[in-house]
């Protein structure tokens, strides 16, 4: 009996199981709730959360459909689900319903379930949600579209942009009337630091737009507000942010004259770039340091100066070169980098690049067009973030925090001639990336960096507290999904909707529901059952315990215990 107990326990530790075909369950409900700006019309979002409560099942998940779907709850019970629904609020982006439904499919891929999509279905980005619905249904999932809201009137600000003047900015604003009659629209303009409000009155024709300008805007936050209350308040206010000092000092440390990096930096607006062939002892005048030494390694003294600068809140960017090869570079310098260089490598066919994290830094840059023939083989350090890698997963654009500062590594050397490491400096995106990098690294950057459209994403230098229009969040990757002012690292970022279709509350979405319920003869490509693993280890352990008890009783009956 003792031998049998040992055998049972040994087998149980191995985790034995048998498989069986189980019916797909409908107990797991995934809610896809449209959180777009149009859902703030006449309480549509609140109606959506109340309707969702009537579909709550034993196990539930919630996905907020924004331009990037956000999973707010996964595999929770009914009580926790209802509490989570009560805590949700509408946002200010355009919803990607199709991707949200696809994410819901992944959640149900093992045991099946149902997807409840609650939306006004008036506007979306990405693929047609009806196509996503049919795809999910072809895999045996039940998908229901629930429509909220009705058509209504609206007047809103649908576009705005800034033009630089000699000592100020001019804001151009477009207001649209979605009503059948001409509307008299009053707009109040309030600038921070001013006790008086300016007022503008527009007569906007039916289903027409009217444009006006606000001139001589100085630094600070300016707010334009349509004073009337209507069905959608999200587009009634526009925010403008102009930094107080947009001129910043940058130091380029290089041993090469007229390098592509030097030329690009000299062309950046609002940046005064100073060039030096070494790291000066006093860096107090600079916010950003760019290191592009190609023929010599930095000295121990230079590295110590940089280390102090970065730890005290400075920002530094290092370009890859043979001077960063471990065979030549100062050991203390290598410890500062977000990557750990191993050796200089060559690729006869050229390494291709891929974006591994989509952010505003990687927008509008076709990294796939860059051919890399020489590069530093490196690994990403713990706590560092890589945005662009080679296909062999070597980090080419990465950053991390050092003390109170930030260090970024760009693996694309700007060496020229026959020994050029890559072709990036020949591409039109080269100066675009430099403008983005310097703006991100603490330079004031372009005025556009302070005035964004909802749905924009920023990768922050490190995890930090950010004041949003409604709350405070701690994050290293920020989605601007509300209209209003965000405070990020002491900067005021104005975020606006500026979307004609999202502001159009007159759209009748009944056609979407008709297409969603129409029979298209789609075939089920998934069986109605799934293969389940049924583990029996617990039963073996119970049997072993019973045998132990029986043996103890036998021994006691013999009087041996």
C-alpha cells in the first residue's frame, strides 16, 4: 500500500489529464462599449452602460471601444461587472469598433461565449464593424449589436489650427451647423492671465460652416467656447496652448563637420543648436545633449560630466558609431546607454527595421525603407523601452531613465561616404525624425506638439503622473482620449476633437443594424465544441490519502499503533 501511495503521488505531480469534447459555453459575455465622442450626445454613453447591465452573465469582460480598444475588465463576476460599468465614462476619440470586436473574439477563442456591441453606430475608424461581426459569428460566437441614441441637432467646432506670426500666433477656427435653419452662434474667448473675455457672433447657415480668426495670441492657454447648450457638448470648446518659451538650447558633440545630424539640427525651428568637438565642463545652458562622435571615444572626464548632467534632469541622445563599440568606448559611458553594445556587425544584404511600439515618435517615418548595412549588435537593458528593432530584434531606437533624466539611443549612424552604415540620411524622413526626437527629449519643439487631436499617443520618458482633464494617471504611455488640457512634465497640452463626422449627430445609423441582421449565408468555420483538458491529479491525491487512512486503520486494528 505504501508503494502504491508513492506511485499515485508521483503520477499526480506530473499533472495527468484526459481530453473531452465540450460544448461551447455562452456564460462568458464580452461587452464592447462605444466610448467615442459622439456617445456623449444626449446621454448615449450612460444609456449604453445601463443596457449592458441587463446582459450581465456569470463571467464578463468589458472593452471600451476607442481609437485604441481599452480592456477595463476581464473575466469578472456579475457584481464586479456592474460596479465597473457604473465607473465608466465616455471619451473623446473616434471608436475602432472592428478591432474591439476582434479583441473580444480573442477573449472567447477557447470556450466561446457572446459579444454585446453597444454603440450609436454613427461613425468609426478602421474596418466595417458588420464584417467583424460576421467573422466572429463564423467562429460560432453570438454577436449582438445594440443601438443607442437618436438623431438630433448640433453646432460644434470641427477644425482649428495655428499660424505663426512675428511675435504671436493666429488661431483659425471652423464652426459647423448641423441644423436645418441658420443659427446665431455666440463664442467666448478667454486667455489665461486676462480678466476680460472676447466675444464673437457668427451666423452659420444650415448644414454649413463658418470660419474666423483669433489674432495676437500670446503664451498660455486660450479657451474658445460656444455658449449655447446643445446635444453634444464635447465639440463646443476648443483649447489652444502656446508655451511661454519655445526657444531652447541644444548641444551637439561631434568630431565631424557638416554631418547629416548637424544639418538637420540647424534647421529645427525654436532650437538653437551649438556644436562642439568635446563635452564642456559646464552644461547648465543646455536642455538636450546629442553625442555623435564617430572617430574618438569620450574621455572619463567627459563621461562624468554627462552622467551628472543626466542624473540632474538632463536629456541626452547617443548616435551609434564605432566610438560606442565596447572595444573603444569608456565602460562608464556604456552603463549610461539603454542598450548594451556587444560588437560592430555588418550585413551584406542589409538589415530591415520594424516599429515595435507605435507612438508619435514613429509616426510619418517609413522605417521599413531604411537599409542598415553596419550596426552595433546590442541587447536592450532591463527597464529600457525599445521603439524600433531590426528583424533580428536588435534595438535601434530605445530609451530609459537615468536619475532624473532620460537617455535615448539611435542605432542609425550618420556616417557618410563609402563607409556609411545605412541610407537613412538620404531619405526625406531623416529631418522629420530628428524634429520628433528633439521635441520629445525636452525641447519645446513645434507648436503642434502642444496642440493635439484626441486619439494621439505619446511615449513618455518614464512612468510619471499626468493630469488629464478629468483625473490624474500614472503612466509611461499616454493616450489623449479626452478633450481639454493635459499637464505633462510641466507642459500644458491642448487636446481637441476636430472631427466633422464625429460631431454629426444627424447621422441615421439604422442601415448598420439592417446590414448586421441581414442573412448573408456565411458558413460556420468552427465546430460547436472545443477540446477540453480534464486534469485528474486532485483525484489521485485524494485516492492516495484514502489509502493512507485505510493503512492506519489496519495497523491500529492489529494493535501495532
